[in-house]
């Protein structure tokens, strides 16, 4: 496979330390969802794979390994590594280009957005899934069953997008609030785009499938929003193909409201705050962001619909899996919680600038993956008050994720 002029290139992937059969290894995972494989690399291979950057030829890789280790790396060994990476879709290659083309073409042809994570992140069968989600509401971790609609003062919720088995009860706090305080028939769902995308916002007009039936897209609202925005919102639509942050909210809405009332969704992925942090600028300096948020507010006002905003957003990501050098300790968890809660005070006080500053001041050290949807929700909701309903952590020493449920009211 390898020739002296080849410059192999690894695709953008997540790499994190883990253990397998009692040995430390590096796991590779594709955040864009073009492969479901998770490859485990023995630590000695990390030096080699790190040189698959599209800049080093095979001969240069061999020379660099000789310099680092004082040993000869045979081209046959490089071939074996490249073949395994290529087979599983981790290498930027003609084989991956064909895989990507096939998957993207399948998504374009589909009339709906499939329930990609059913059977993995949550149960596929409706009865099993309903039983699973019922348990999320059970005390002491859950808020208790909903007492039915009591008011219509809710403007927006922030809910997690972590896997249900890790964060289910915290989801339940947000969605019981929605069941009791929102009579909305249209839900604008703002989701984190974990893989990033070219445009700051991405809409799809494909209904989101769930085990409880489809969450139907409000095409009239979506088209009015696109007209006001003045630029296509479908340019990065492919980001919806495997992203879970909206899918999980669609599942909760169908679980909660199916049989109670008809509703529609407007699914929008967001990715702009991390880009602003990298450039050292405020999101308000990006005219596309301001234009979209103004268009969203105006479309809500003109729609005649009862609209509720939903942000699918987790908070901190800390530990070796996310790039920190040391495992997460109890004292570290307490510090993260303190910083998370301070940041959430800017959310409940409806201060989007303060929210952005809380991440920018330390270079987003905690890796808040919900920055874009939360910021957009704060700008668009036009709420008057906010309350933190529940805070949670999934405390894995190798990779802790934190999340919360928040309600914003008129």
C-alpha cells in the first residue's frame, strides 16, 4: 500500500486514553459519525500514527521513528497500520471518500432523518423506551410524574444531550417543566454540532424519526426563517445525519406529548461560539450570528404559533479522554461544579454576554460543548426570568461530563 511518495493523513478524530485487557491504549473515535468503529491503538503506535498528518512521506516517517526510537520501522508495518485505519474509515483516502459519498447520498435521498442512535443510546422498541424514560422521572433523582399543564409561561428550556442512561433524570426535570408550563405547538430545537460545520447554523427539513413516531418539521416556520435570514440554512444540513443533540430532544418531546397534542419542530444545529473563542472575538461581531438571531425572533413573533425554544446542551468535559493530563479527582469535580454553577448564574440571569465571558476568561478550559445553542437561546428567547432546575455530573475519572436543566420564563 505505502510508497515512498505517499503522505498518509488521518481524518479529524477523537483520540483518548483508555484501558483494554488491563493495558493502557489510545482509542480513536469519529465525532462526525462516518464510522461507528472505535479503534484501540497500543501506546507504541501513537508515535507512528501521529505522523499521519498529510505532511510526512513514508520515508520521512521511517526517518523520524529512527530518530526518536533508534529503531527501523519497516514499510510493511506502516502498511498494516494504514490498512487497518483505512478499513475502518479513519484515513483520509479514496476509500473514505467513497464511504462518505455513499452515506451522504443516502441521507440526501431519505425523506426523513432516521433515529440513528436508537438501540444504542436509548432503547429501540417503544415499550422498552417508555419504561426506561418513565424511570427517569421517579424520585429521588427524578422530579416525579407531571401533573399536567398548569400555565403557559415557559419560553425555553435547556436540557442535556448526554446519553439517556447517564443523564436521564436531569432531562426529566426540564421536560416535566415543559409539560406543566408550556402549551407550545412548535419547538425550535437548538442543538450542539459536535463535529463543527462551515456555517454557524444548519437547518434540516427532514422529519426526525423516533421510536414513538416522527417529530414533524414545521416547514412553514422554517421557510419563513430562511427568508428572513437571507442565506440558505441548508448549506451544512449534512451535519444532522449523525448528530445526537437534537435527536434526543425529539425523542423526549414525542415521549412527553404524543397523544396529548400535535406539535412540530424546527431542528437547528449551531456551531459558532467555539469559533469565536478561537479567533478572540465576541459572537456579536459575527454578522451572520446576529442576522440569524434577529430572523429567529422576528419569525417567532410573526408566526402566530405558540413557540418554545429548546437547547440540547451539555456543559463541562474534563479528564484524559478530553485532553487533560490527569484523571478527574473528587476535588476537581467540586471545582468544576462550582465553576459550572457560577456560569449557570449568567444563564438564569439572562446574560448572554456574561455567559460567553464565563467561558472566554479561561479559554474554555472546561470545554463547554453547549456554548452555541445556549448563547443562541439566551439571545432569542426574550425571557424575563430563569431558574436552574437540576445540575448533574457523570463522574468518570477518565472523562467527566456535566449537564443541567434550566427553565426560562416570560
